[in-house]
């Protein structure tokens, strides 16, 4: 298992994974973390940089997040949400076949271990409001505005 630590506009990304896939990306505000990029994680670091620069909308790296079968099912559904689009927690629960599972879907969303690559930030409240984000609502707001189709429109102030 390798770890990369890189700067992003939203904080320091700590990336863990191997040749088989990325297992975790989390964001930190700890300035003491040593920046490093092992060769095995260079591709994901480059793709994250391209995403933040606005030139990448789809990630092309293997993922291997650890979780329960239900969590993995939710995360697979998150991967189907296109760049620049949003879905509500209710719509996600319906898509997975059980509208009553909205809290379980939200819980799985909150436990997403692969920040940005599995786009849990694209899930909003039924009324379109920003709700819950493990990385902080300020980061969710930034990501949604970054992915805004016009590139100029501020969706959330």
C-alpha cells in the first residue's frame, strides 16, 4: 500500500492505494504532512490536478474502496452521476430500489472513503439544498460550483 500527499484547492489530499486500485482519498488541513507522490500513485495525482484545473471530468483509475456490500452498491451508483449533475438522496435511494432506505443511503454516502473520485458531493437534499458532507459543506459547495455547467454560475453562495 502506498500513500501520496498532495495539495489541492480544498486542502491536502491524502491518497492511499496500490497498483490494484485506490482505497482511500481523504482531505486534511494539517500543514505538517509531508508532500510525496510515489510512482504507483502518480496517475491518480495527475488526474486530480487535472480535475481541479478544469480539464478532467472523468477519472480513469481503478478503485478498491473497502466497505459493506450495501455501501459498495451505493458508491457504484454514485459513480454513475455525471460531472456537473446532482441527485437527491431520495432519488438515489429510489435508483437503488428502496425509497425507504434514504437514511441508509445517506449513511453510506457519508462513509465514502474515496473523496472526489466517488462523487458523493453530487448528492443534495430533495429541495436542492446542501446537506451533509464529511469533508465539510464549504468543500461540497466549492466542488458543486467547480462542476457547474456554465463554469461561471455560482450555484451556492
